[in-house]
């Protein structure tokens, strides 16, 4: 009887260790790069949302509501990716010293962000929606890429959620620009 209990305990311990180890090693370089690149991509979407929330730009209600929705979705996703990188022992940014911000599709330059913030009313709404469409299309492409090459289940679920939510938002943004 004691042997069965000890054997059962040993098997349970091995299973627990195997499950724990598997969850910590089921990521690859593509999962890491996705998180490291999507964090600043999302941060810029939040910056765009903050510009739309500034009352001086006189954003229309559709833009203001969409900006609030984008910020509410992407803040927790940044936290999730930050926590994943920490759990993997990976830095928040790639260690190669390159500026990857300019390499990501849909990212606006500092000058473009500054210019956007000078616009008002309908002119702002149209420019903001066009910028956000390009920005979201870039995020969707990044998410599709990691689904094809990443392997971490949480990253895959996040990428799928990003594709779904941002494609829906692209459709909403297209109604703002009339296309």
C-alpha cells in the first residue's frame, strides 16, 4: 500500500514538473520578437488614442469612442506581453541595438504624430482614422506572422484576438473615412 502511495506521489510530482516545465519552454524567438515589437506598436496606438481624447482636437464622437475602445483593449495586452517576456527571462526590447519602430508597418513618425495633433474637427477625424487603419493593418500583419511561426499558446491566442478586434475596428474606421 505504501509503495502505491509513493509511486502515485512520484508520478504526480513528475507530471507537475513536466507541466510546469512545458509551459515555460513552449515559446520561440518569433514569440519573443512579436511581444517585443507589439508592445511599442500598441503604445503608439494608445498615444494616437490619447491625441483623439484631447478636447482641443475636437474629435467627433465616433473617433472619440473608438479611441477609448482601442486604449481599453490595448493597455491590458501590453501588460500581458510584458508579463510573458518577464516570465521567459527576455528583455522588453530586442538586444540588437536597431530601431525597429521604423520597420513596423503602420507606425507613424514623430513628425506625423505632431502634425496629426495640429488638426481639428473633421480634418482631424479623417487623418486619425486613416492613420489608425494603417496602424491596425500593420498589427494584423504582425499577428498573422506570429500565428504562422510562433508556438506559445498564449501568444497565439493574443494574436488571434488582435486580428479579430483590429479587423473589426478597421471596418469601423473605414466608415469614418467613407470607404
